C-alpha cells in the first residue's frame, strides 16, 4: 500500500485554524442572535395581539359589535385557547402556517360567557428576521475571509522567517561556519523563532568548536607520530634481509601512509587549502596518470576539453578513485573522460548504501563485501580535494542488468575557485 504524505506550510495551517475558529464563533453567535431575535419578534406579536383582543373585548361589551376582525366563538379557535377561556383566562397562541410566517392567535372570555378571538400573520416581521439572517450570513463569511487573510499574513511572516532559518541552517550544515541563523531571519519581531535561531546558532558554534578541537587533536597526534614512524621505517631498512624484515617494513610503511593520510584529512577539514591552478588538457592528463596508477584500466576520451585546475590535487583524486576501485571492486576498471567530467567505474559489488546515502566517512569502510579493508580515508580525501578544486564528486551504483559495479563521477567546474576560497556552482544533472 502506497502512503501519500500531504505537506502543507505553516501559512495555510494557521489560516485554516483561524478560519475554523472564526467560522465556529460566527455560527455560534449567529444562532444566538437568530434565536434571540426570533423570540423577541414572536413575543412582540403576541403582545400586539393581546392588546388588540382586549380593545376588541371592551368594544364588544359596550356596543355588542366586533372590531379589528374579531370573532365570537370562532369554530377554528385552537383547543389550548378554548381551554384557557374555559378557565376564564386571556391567552395567546402560535400556530404554524404553510406560508412560512406563524399565525398568532389571541382570545379572552367576554362578560356574557362567550369567547372573543382574533388571529393574524405578521409577514413583515418575518421579512425582518429573514433580512437579519442574511446579514448574519454575510457577516459570518466576512469574518471567515478576514480570518483567512489574517492567517495568511501572520502565517506567511512566520513561514518566511522559518524558511530563512532553514536555509541558513542548511548553509551551516554544508560547512559555511560564518552564517548565523539569527542574522539571517532578521526583522524586528521577537518571538519563538528568535529563540530557535539562537539555539541553532549556539549549537552550531559549539559543534564547530568541538570539530575544530577534534581536528587539532587528530592533526597533533598524526604530526607527533610522523617522527617516530619515520624513525621506525628507517630502522627497518637496517634490518637484515628476510621474511620478518619484509613484514616489519610493510607494516611501518602502512603506518606512515596512514599518518600522512590523517594529516591530509585534517588539513582539508580546516578549509585552509588553496588550489594552484594550471591549464591542462584533461584527456591527455588522465591517460598518463591512469597508465601510472592502474595500467590495466581502460581509458576512453569521449570529448576533449581544456580545464583550469590543480594537477597535483586532481592526480590525488584520480589515484584514490583507482585505488578504491582496484581494492574493493572487480575488473575491468573503466575511466571515461567526457569534457570536464571524469567517470571511474569498476564491475564489483558497488558502493555500500551508507556511502551512497551519507557520502564517504573516515575510518568507516562500509560493507564487508566491498570495503572490508583499509581505513576509509581514500574517498574522504578525494571528496575533500574535489572541494578544494571547486569540483563535485558523486557516487552511485550501476544498473545490475548493465553489469553492476560502482561509479564515481568527478564534475570539474567551468571556472576556478576564487582567491577567497569560494567555489563556483556545479550543475549536476539528475
């Protein structure tokens, strides 16, 4: 079963809430006013008919004739009025009518034991009630529309502030530590969004300090390890030939490579690296470097292009991608150069889902079938060097029906990073 998630903004939620509250209040008040007005009009008509029947009774007792269309012993007189007259009481009665307006009766006993009565319909008063109902309906709609407009205004302002806060938070998450959410939302209004912005700014600043402290600790540890590891490697060279010596030299060299990689990651995390740009012919450059790093890899230049980039950093990226494909994938390894785009593909099990979802992470090698060896620094360094170049490094898996495998794509920019360290926008197709 497919679940549909409907997403609506705060603006419309606030508008709907205000509209619903306004509608309920308007309906309640309209019902109260309608019922009170109807009761008042009916009581007024009863009073009028009661006064009329009293005047008619006095005139009949004096002259023996009727007036105001009064009747003596009317056979259509409602039973409740007959019973009230039998008790010697004056009474009024409302009788429903097909024409809409109720028929108002009034009766009282005369001195000679007869019953004088009269009835009438007050259609003009019913029209007043209809006009009142129409005015209440128009007023209710006006209240609802006004509430919607107020909700859109208030919700829109809140929504704009939250969108600005969200955009600023995303910039902080992308590594722009200079952005502050509180400054981004601006405005003179002081509400809960300001508290949220301050909390996010405080969290981002604390997290940045912690990351910076961890980076310094990592760099310091790696730097301190460089000297003893170099000494260990030098001492290993002095050992007599043999299998144990080879093992010691291999592990010492692996430790030295790890220390150098950790130092490089620390420098890249500090955003202090700057590219030294040169103009190169990308296809020829890639062909030469691939022959050095992975002679068995197949290189295809679909389209030549000249690019301005840092050859040393581009070589580092290409070498790490080829090393990752050779270590964790399967042959054949294919390298394709299409203009400013470089693709490195193997035919192994593909990238782990965590890497595709979150990107490369240091010291996390992913699934056992692809990255069970190594320290997870190769792709991390490649992504960091791509960032220095202003490039974009993406990862995906090939369709199993097309042979499967992992595909790493490096998108080089059309313009170089600026001297201030800002990068051009890379348009990556879906």
